[in-house]
């Protein structure tokens, strides 16, 4: 049996081409949106979740803090410590994969002392800061006995 194709209606041909184009265009934004979502997960996972600063304690001369930073790509980063006034009291570059450092801040020697240090890690275009407010009060118990 011989197959023959008749010349079809130009209006139907135009509708078929338009419908095919619409389907292809409608599918494109969905594909690009899915790519954007997966990239945003990568952007959100960064230095913010990898930085830990803990107050260890104090003695007569210093306050101690422990800083930890997980840097799996060994990217160069800067540790910055600022005092109450925002002045930089410590700044140094590192590129450790598992960074851990104890920072000791000098005390002024007052019985009542409040400090507000800020610790920052700058890695690439990201800056992560952790601020603390430490209020120290010393109380004295006095016992009087009659001899």
C-alpha cells in the first residue's frame, strides 16, 4: 500500500508549531529554577555554621575564649578580635583545615568589670562575627566574731 501525504491546512500547521513552542518554553523555567535551588543550598553552607567561639573562663589577669573554625577547603581566612570600642586588638591570617585557638584578653584589674569583645572570621567575601558581653561582679563575705 502506498502512503501519500496531502497538503495540510496552514492554520493547523501554525497551531501545532505554536503549541510545541509553548510546551518547550514552559518547561525551561522549571529546569533553571531547579538549578537555582540547589545552588542556594551551597551558598547557605559556609563559614557561619563552621565557626564556634566559647567563653572558657577568667583568672586574675585574663579572660579566655576558644575559637574553632572548620575550613575543609583550606581557604585563607583572617581571625579578628575587637574590643568594646570596636578597635582591632588582634588580627592574623590562617589557612588551617581544623583551626582551633585560645585567645586571652587582658583584664583591667577592676573588681567590677564589663567587657564586650567581638570575634570575627573573614573568609573570602564572608564575614562571621560572634559578640559577647561579660559582666563580672566580685562579692565579699565578711564574718565578725567576738573574742
